[in-house]
């Protein structure tokens, strides 16, 4: 009986201590408000008890900091309270939860009083000597997760999604190429065999199915006749080519290079002038000439390009130039043109 009396006295003393502490905390000059229930509104914070531990002041301070970051009100309780007294403090009215370092210093444990059922939930996080800060953070995060699951705390708002990355700039469009071009060229026509060089004009049209392929036709002629003199008189000659060619090319920047070939109908007109006793004649000779061409173009502005080209070939059959029944020259083996001109695309 005497022992029971002593225990009852101790419990009453603890009750008076807790009651007095609670009364001291609730002193207010304003009229008493209606009891909001065991759970304080989330915007007023929550009372969390930390059991003081003079041997682990650094860890206690870290727990204070972590809980304060969560917006909770933190209070320390004496370290000499027994388990029953700690459970009594964690009743949802005095404190919503309690955090302490266990007696052996092996873990950080906490307890939470469930508001609706009154159940006391317990959990613990192992404490390693060299990783005490990590254990403090893990304990507070686990406590927060439990309070959110119980509906006591609201989950933090989801972080705003970062702005969507801007799409990469579109790739530059491939260089455009005309589907149809017309070119006008001027230059020099040269034929080996004695007739020499003379001015030349070339007109061409081409279709471009792709950027690297062109198919077209050309006409080349001598606007001014070439003169060849002999003791018997003078010979005037004019050459002409009508052909089709295929060119293959590639572009780099504003420049375009092509290499191609084709076939042409060749024609040579000869007109002789002689004094007595000789007589001048006019003849026309026709043949076929395989051609090769190289072309280098440079885009000036819009569809207009400046280009140079070299065209060469061999005419067959061989054409001889005769004076008084003797051969004085021949034409077309080989022949060549060096040209510069403008090309316009459509």
C-alpha cells in the first residue's frame, strides 16, 4: 500500500507538471477561443517535442533546424521523463509528435498520436556515429511523410515544371536550284588544222531534274567568218554546232561545278574568193561531233549566275579545205570553245 501511494504521488506530480506547463503555454489576454480539436490548422504550425540530450547537443540542434524548416513549433522536454510520461505528453493536445534519441544512442525514434483513432505510432531511424546529420534529415523526412499520410500535414505543392526547352532552330533549307535555265555565252572558237581562232556565241537551255543533274541543248556559231588566205585567193569559214548534253555537278556555297558530255551535229560553211583564172565556190560540210564540257558557275543574285565553260570535241568525218585541188587546211579535229556568260533560272 505504501508503494502504491508513492507511485500515485509521482504520477500526480507529473500530471501537475504537465498541466502547469500546458497552462503556461496557453496564457493569453484575449478571451478563450473554442477548442479547435487535437489538430491545429496547418497554417499555425504543429507542436513537436524533442527530448533533450546533453550528450548530443549537435544532433539535437540539427533536428531543431530540420523541423523548423518544415514550419513546425519545436519544444524541448526534460531527458529524465520515463516512457509512460513521454506517451502521455504525445496525446495530440500537448504535443502532436515526439522525437528523441534512444537510451543506447543507436537510433533516433519518434512517436505520433493519430488524431482519429488515438493510436500511437512509432518509428525509428538507425544512428551511425559518423552520419548523425544524415540520420537527422532522414528522421524528419520520415516523420513528415507519416504526418502527410495521416492527413495532418498537407503535401508540399508540386514544384513548377521547368519551361519546356525551346525547339532547336530549323535546319537551313537546302540550297534551291532552278528547274529550268537559259544561258547566253560569248567566247572564242578554235579549230586545229590551220583555220585558227574566231569569235563564238553559244545559246543553251537546260532542265534540272535534281541539283546534281542537268539535261539540255545548245547551239554554237561563229558570228564573224574566219578568213584563211592563199596565193590563189581567200577562204571564209563559219562553223556551227547543234547538240544535246548531260551535265553532272555539285554545289558548295554560291559556287557550282559541272562536268558533262553529249553529241552535236557539226556544220562548216566555206566560201572562196579568187581571181582569174580561178573561181570561188561555196560548200557546206556536215558531221557528228562527240563533246565534253566543264562548267564553273557562281551565283550573283537571285536566279542569275555567272559561269565559264570549256567545250571540246572531235568532228567526223574530217573536213579538208582545198585550194586549186590541194589541201591547205582541215577543220574539226579537234575543235574547242572557251566561253563566259550568264545563266538565268526559272
